[in-house]
C-alpha cells in the first residue's frame, strides 16, 4: 500500500496512545492496470491475533483492494480491523458490503494525485492533493 505511506506517516505522528506500527504491501495493479488478483509484496510479519488493527491508505476509490486485504487479515483473528483513508472518492462503483471507518475528506470522481497518490507512478511525494482537469483524462 504505497499510497498509504504519506497519510500514515502524517497521521501516526499525531497519535498520543501506545501503538505499534507495521507496513504491509498488497496490490491488484500490474503496469498501472487493475486486475482481479491480490498480490502480496509484503505480508504482515507480526502476530495479529487479538490485536486491534488500523489500516491506513490514501484513497477509497472502488475498494476492491482494501476489501481483499481486510478479508485476508481477518484470517489472523484480530480483535478488530478498522480502515482509515485520506480521501473517499464519491461515485457508485464501490464494492458492495464494505465501507471504511474513517475518512479525511470526500472528493469528486476525478483523477487525483499527490499526498501518497500517484500519477502514472510519479508525484506521490507532493505535499498537496491535485486533480487532473476532466478534459485532460
């Protein structure tokens, strides 16, 4: 979840309660194209049984990848799993029976980048959130 690195880094510095931080990386994308197969580049390497898990990601677009990750992590029997995203893209193409628990801001259905989200693999590092003009897509 490369996109979650910047939002997670910014959020975690604000948390004042005792917690552990770990990285996971799963994707459905190959050559910038979505697929139906979830591939783990880095699985959790800590015991999740009876732990409270907060997944932090950049954007809740269709939710296919995030839902698949949650389903995989449920096998580990955590006490709870919550999902936090910086952006929620507003449209009706989201997966059924799955919602995120915490949303920073809702955005229109536009191609957005920056603050963890990429533009063709680049520009994740930008400190702001930018959108491509609708006539440039």
